[in-house]
């Protein structure tokens, strides 16, 4: 079930964490030229911040002109993640650190016709996942500690992206690599070069005067620096 990610492409996913929630409909329209909208779900336990629940995600799905990419920063992913697939998210990403049985959960989510992502906090190594990476459509390498927008990009995550991309290519798998946190015009090229092909950007896009221009600038920079990983 790779519908949300054709892995020969590159995708820009604006995060609405930095949007104006009083005007959420217009804020969704502002980014309609992007590939998906990234929705950060936080439960105040897995991360020290609280955002949307499944009912709000369902309303965002109904209102959004583009698909919804749900990033769950919540505990008890095994029980909670399927609810977000049922809410209509096109892809559901849970944290490896919050799942007791990640493979069973990935299979359950795929049965609900959603693409499945697995996310790693910066200090979580990717190696234990590599043998089972084909169970997922997408690997999210966090490039900040999850919880807040507007933090600085962690350069030290680039080797992790490189190792994951090498392992995925070696196994001839179709798995996207998403980066999230501090992605901007200054950092996106290095992410693309390392092998990422899905780029989340919150403050870079929502703080821009012209969000559509920012989306296309990011897309051009990613395409210029990452094509060799994804071209077939
Ligand atoms: C952080 C969230 C991110 C956040 C990114 O925990 O997962 O999606 O919105 O924001 P920026 O792009 O501002 O770092
Ligand atoms: Zn996120």
C-alpha cells in the first residue's frame, strides 16, 4: 500500500503546527500547491505539548484540498494510531518509541488503506529497524526533538538518513524517507543529498509571506540535490 508515496518522487509537506488555528480553513488553502498537509498530533505525554485529536483530524481531512499526513507524537500508538487511519488520514506515522508491536501495528494500518510511517526521535538508532523496513511505506527521521516548531535542524541526523537510504536501496525496497524539524531553504539540500524524499516544513512555509512561492522554492532545491537517489 504505497499510494501516498510513489518513492520515485519528492514531496513537500507543510506542517500546520505554525498555522493560525483561528483561520484554519484559509491556512489550509494557502498550502494547496503542496503534496500533503502534515498534521502534528501531540498528547502532552510523549512530548510536552498538546495539539489535535482524531475528531479535529477528521475535520481537517474534510476541509483540506490535499491529503493529510498525520504525525502521531503520542503514547500507546498500538491502540491510538488506527483511530487516525479511520479519521481519513492518507498516511499515519507513529513513533517506534511509542509502539509495543510496530510490525503488527503497521500491518493493521495498511489493512485500513493508509500508508504507514515509522518515526525515530533523534537519539533512536535506525539500525534495529533496517531488517523490517519493508513493513513501512515511510521512515521519518526527526531532525529536531519532537514537540515544537521553529527549532534548529540537527545536522547530526544526516548520517542516519544516509545509512537508511543505503539500506533501503540495497534491498531494492520502495520506502520513502521523511525529514521533519528545521527544514528550510538552508537545510533542505543536505537532506535531499543524504537521501530524504519527503520534506516537512512548518515555520519556513507558514512564516513566509508567500507560502506557495516558498513551497516551490523548497521543491526546486530538493529536486536539484536529490534526483540521483530517486531517478529510475
Ligand atoms: C515537531 C513537529 C514538526 C514541526 C516542524 O515536533 O513534528 O512537524 O511542525 O516545524 P519546523 O519546520 O518549524 O521545524
Ligand atoms: Zn511533525
